[in-house]
């Protein structure tokens, strides 16, 4: 469920590495209580490694429309 202060980032239709760059940029703008929701057409395995190495928690859900929704928050 989306919290009112969640940031939503739709990176569908962008060519690599732009989705990764946009997610990392958005993470830099997150406030302590905010979460980032990312919509992407494929699983971004390199992003998962970056998030793990930098102390972010993440959950990925495969949606019925073929997109992946990733919820990212500070640990």
C-alpha cells in the first residue's frame, strides 16, 4: 500500500543504465521516513546488489501487468 509521502518512480521505457541512474538519484532525495516505489519492466539485479551494499531494504512484487514493483527504504 502506498503511503502518502512515498516517492513513485516509473522507469518503464528507459534504456539501461538510465533506470539505475534515476533510482540512485531518487534515493539521494529520500527523507528518513519515506520509501521509494519503482515500476520497472524487468528485475534490476545490479540495483539489488547496490541496495544491499548500501544498507537499503527492498521488496519486489511481480505484478499481473508484467511489471515489477520494488519498494525501497532505509534499513
